[in-house]
């Protein structure tokens, strides 16, 4: 364990790291498997079924299903949905942008990742948002190395997003992961420079900035208690990787295809 202000942060063993790496790779492969299915006319519940089948066919289970009552095998968040969108009867339309978030449990280890999909051609306005959200994830990962402050991840993400005229959602954050779904530390996507715990080799956590085209605030649908939307109806985009701090830098365990 690594302790910071009373917070216990797990330092993973080599055996645990290898298990988390395998689960993370499966989560990434699941998102890749979805690519041909994210198209016009498809219901989000059908995408959820494909996720569950693929994950279970590979000897794992979807971590979200049943987690605190969540009913689905992944989160699917189109357009103005920031995160935690529940798959259902929504039919994908031409020009939609869609976030799909998958967490797998393989041999007891967790891997967590998400990415954006474009439904055929999207507007230049939407593409700029996606490009910025991906760049924000890269900016956060670039801060991942031993002895750096965890808060510098959020500091640099926020600086980049706001420089492009976007806002960073502060009501949700990244988190430790691997042995449990959500562990310490919390990884804020907007933070003061040189704040927070010092990163140590063996720490594993997610970076998952949610970038809004409008205001940073979120509102959760009262009807389902999960779906978080932008308060102004403007678009939101998010990319996520599970990150291991190594002796010399970091490894994006979910970056199977070199996307970041």
C-alpha cells in the first residue's frame, strides 16, 4: 500500500498486474469488436447484448451488470449524455456521436476503458470535440510517471480543454482499479498543479476525462438514477484508458491498438 493523507492506495504485485493487463486487453478488444455494429438503425440494447456475448465468450463477465443495481453490461452514452447511459430503445441516427464504456472481470481482475464512435458522417463541430477529448486523455497520460503529483493529470487536461473553448466535467472522476471496480485514489480531471498523491510504480488507475461543448455541469435523469446529461443539451465526449505506473513511466493497459 501507498498511503497519502490517510488514503490507502494499492500497489499491485507483478502477478496482479498481469491479471489486470489481460482483463484490460479484453475490454479494449470488446470495443474494437463493436465497431461494425455501431451504425444507423441499431438500438443501444442490441449493442449491449453484443458486448455481453463477446465478454462471456472470452471467459469474463461484464462488471457493470448488477453493480449497485445497474441493469446492463456496458454504458452507452449518445450525444448530450456524459456517462452512465443505460442501453435501451434508443435507435442510433446518422451524425450521432456515441460513447461506449466497458469494464470486464477476467479471473477476478478488472479492466476499464471507453471510446467514442461516430455514426457515419458527423459535423465538424462534433469532430472537433472528439479530437479534443482524445487529446485531453493523451495530455493526462503524459503526466503519468513516478514521483509526479496525481493532480497534474487533471491540471493539464483542464488547461488543454479550456484552451479550445470546452469545459471539463468535475462531478465524475477516474479511479483506482484492478482488484476492485473502484479503488482509491480518485483521479480528478480538473485539479490544482502539483496537488494530490505522488505516483508510485505499481499504481493502476483510470483516466477518463469527460469534455463538454458547453457548461461543465451534469444532471442525472431522475427516471433511471444513472444517465448523466449535460445541463444545456450540448454534446459531450469521453475517452478512457486504464493506466499502470511503471519504474520509468507508464503503460496504458487498455491501449491494445495504439490509439492514444
